[in-house]
C-alpha cells in the first residue's frame, strides 16, 4: 500500500511537470484551445507496448507478435522474465524493441511511468494496488490467458481496463454485469479466441512419443487458499505418492511467489518417493501429454487438458470461498464450476486413501467426450485464428472510428 501511494504521487508529479514543459515548448501554455501539446506527446510514444510477466506467458503473446510483424506494425515488448523467449524473438528492421524491465516493484515502477498509445497485458488488477494506470498510456487492453470466467480473477481484476480480449462469447455477460453494478466505464470486448491454445495445438504435433509408458497422474492446481495444495496438501499427495502411479506435481506459477513455503515443505515431505516428480516448466504441454488423468481444482489447466487431449479429470469436492474473487458479486454459478462438474469426476476428501482405485476406474472412459466438445465450442472460439483476430482488434483500437457498435 505504501509503495502504491508513493508511486502514485511520483507519477502524478512527473506527468504534471512533463505536460507543463510540453506546453512551454509548443507555445500553448496560455492557450487553452490548443491541442498541439497532446499531439506532440502522442507522436513521441510507441503505438503499441506489450508487457509480459515472464516466459510462462510467451505462448499468449507469440501469435500476436508474429501477426504484428507480418503486417509491418511496430511494437515494444517488455518482460519481467530474463529468460523470456520473447527477448530472442527476431523481427526485421526496427519493428520490434525488446527489453527486460525487472520483476516485482521494479517492473511496476517502470510500468507506472509507461508511455504508449496502447498497452496490452495479461496482468489483472490494473489501478488496484501497485500497477497503476499511467497518464502516458492512451488505452489499456487485457488479453486472457485462460478460457475460464473472467470473474475468477481477484477482486476488480478487469475493472479499469479499456478493452478485453476474450476466448469465448460467454465471458461477456459477467463483465457487463460487473460494469453495471460498480458503475465502471464500459469496456470494448473482442472475442478473439485463445492464443496460447492455438500454439499448444500446433506443438502437440511435434511431441515425441513416450517409449515405455507408465500409468501417470498429473496434479496441477490453482494457487491460494482455495487451491488443493493449500487446502489438502499431503492428505491428497501422500496417498498418490504411495500408489503405483507416476505422479507429476505441477504447481501454479503464482504458487512459487505467493505460497513458496508451502510448496517447499511439500517437496521436502515427498522427497523420498521415487515415483514423484515436480514440474516447473514454463509450458505445461509436455506434462499434460504424459498424464493419463489430471487432478485439479478450478484451474484453467483443466480446460487445456480436456480440450487438447480429451482425457479424464478428477477434482476434490469442496465449498469454494468466493470472497476474494470478482465472482463474489455474481449471483449465477460460474461457467468454470459448471463446466468442471460436467467434465470431471468429484472425489471426497474421505476417499483420498482409495485414490489409486479411483484413478484406475476412470482412466479409459470416453463417456464425456460429447460434453467436452460442446464446452470447447463455448470457451475456445475461432481455433487457430486468435493471433490474427487480436491484431485485427488492435488495428481497430488504433482507429477508434472503426469500432463496431455491437461491442
């Protein structure tokens, strides 16, 4: 909160004096009708900035960057990952500028002074805590990195964005509801499909075949108090470790930031089990491909797994605490919970000790394939077209008069 307050004051002072300087240089300090200062400021800033939190989001932005370069549209790519593949992405001429801007508060400080016509990010919570709306940015756009409800973000996750790129038409309804309830500005909503699923679908074709396959279960939850790592921990993981299954445990990337002590304690407790491996790869595709079944909670990885591989999912049955999330203000059941209930098979905590037999029974069943196909059509629209559709919309935002009234 202190960081947020201090940077907010610094940004305000910075842009106040910058505007005064521009007005002096353009001779418009005492001319209230002149707009030359605004034009000068706009001309000096990049037309598009993309910010990535790190390599785990490269598949979200890769199709967008490829399409931008194909069309000859300049872009600046900032990242908080020193090993982000975007830093080695090649583009002709001066179309693409790339830079590592630090992590945590260092990145927020940089972004709070950002200048751009449009800034595209996956980061929720704009103008809520550390990440402020910079007066130097004309338009903030958010691109989803999951096909689930937008209301599964923490409170006010999308409230202060100007536009959002959605993966499915169904996501519009809750955004409009929250805008109405909270009195926030109506956002431009573009249903563009899912960039990272498009990339993963292509990568599947290149996956090596596993020679001697051993029956495998992947545990890949979300993070936070509702996630199964915190909620159940060893009560779920130890029976799995004692089973005949190979167990791949893949924590959510945010877990290594927000609940690192929990993950490290679980790693230490399971260290003696040779059938347990931990996976922290930036891309989850290889781990997903190796698994005969997935155990998860409300994480978007459920849909990655089912939409790409159509294999069974298990989820522990529990009451979800909605209070930290935007869905606390939505009366209807979240699409995510309804979809997971239809796609997956619930298991009670009392049955964790029999988890091996439970897995044996559900693997190989194909009775939910029709359900998964219907849900895929709802949540993952325009497969293979997302990069093109996102750039189409960016072009529209750069020429506001062309924005469709249907949005």
